[in-house]
């Protein structure tokens, strides 16, 4: 039984099905959970870290009556602990989960196809090529950027806990595990400076990450943003890995 759609030459059928789409389950639930927890931690850390480096105006009266900076530092430290624990969990899941779960921890720089794909994908993001290549997991540019983020998070965690150990004391576990940072940066202010620069590096990454995700979702004919919610990558056309 057919029903006119109102458009010339078009008929809607009640038994008509949507065109077939290729769907692959890529991001498992623990990976998606880590992603969104990390997003929340980075947001809190970025805002509070900026305020620690550039404090708000002094409030009138006794500091104990307000405790503004205390709350800011507490939020920063709490988010830092969650971020560190989450990254350890994510590393453990790389050995337990599917092959896409371990992708961001290894760069296949020995693979010529991956290198050529990296060059092509960078050109795609720079509008130098017209048609994107489709990948089930991260494309090479996303793969490389996520690997860089992992290294950056490790750097921020190490320098962050090293600075925390200055207040916790030399007998603290923070100093026992991260005190070696001061052998690389003998001047404590250098650690603070590099940690603060890491904040802006993460901000730049986030801007690029959002741009790439939105652009891929719209132009590459494959799901991107919804994939990190549902875990499924949907390809609207024939795909190749």
C-alpha cells in the first residue's frame, strides 16, 4: 500500500525500510566511561588550574571566612586524583579490551600504510583533499593526537603530584613516587611553569579534538560524536579499514 508524500515522483511506502548501514561496535563501555570522566576532569582541572596560576581578586575580611582558594585547590587536587586513577584503569583495560582499546597507546610508525594515511588525513583536515578515508577505530591523525594526549596527561600527572609533594612533605608517598621530577627540574618554579604550559597544550588539543570530531561527523559519512556515546561506529557508505 502506497501513500503520496506530497513531492513530485516520490511515494512513501509503509513497508519501506531505511537503507542498510554498516555498523561496527568499536568503543566498549569502559573506554566510553574513561573518555567522559576524563572530559570532566580536564574541564575542572583547566578552570581551577588557571585560577591557581592567576588568582581571583582578594576578598575582604579573613581568609578563613571565605576559603575560596582552598576550595579551588581542593577541586583541582580531587580532579587530579580521579584523572590519574582513570588513566591507570584505562591502561589496564588496554590489555583486557578489544583491539581498539589499546590503539592510543602504540603508534605503528613502522607501518608505511599508517604513515601514508597520517599524511593523507592531515591533508583532509586542512582541506587539501576532497574525499576522506574511513577507519573503524581512530584515523591516523586522531590516533597520533590521542597518543600525544596520553603522554601529555602522564606529564601533567607527574609534575602535578611532584608539586603536591612539596606541601605533603618528603615522607609522603607523593614525594616517594614523583620526587624524581625535581632532579629533572631542580628549580621548583620550573615545574610550575611547565605544568602551566601543559594546561594550554591541553586546551589546544581540546579545540582541535572538537573540530575534528564535528567535521568528521558531518563530512566523512561516518558517525563520530555519537560513537563515543553508544560505542558503535556507523558507516553511511561502503567503508574500508
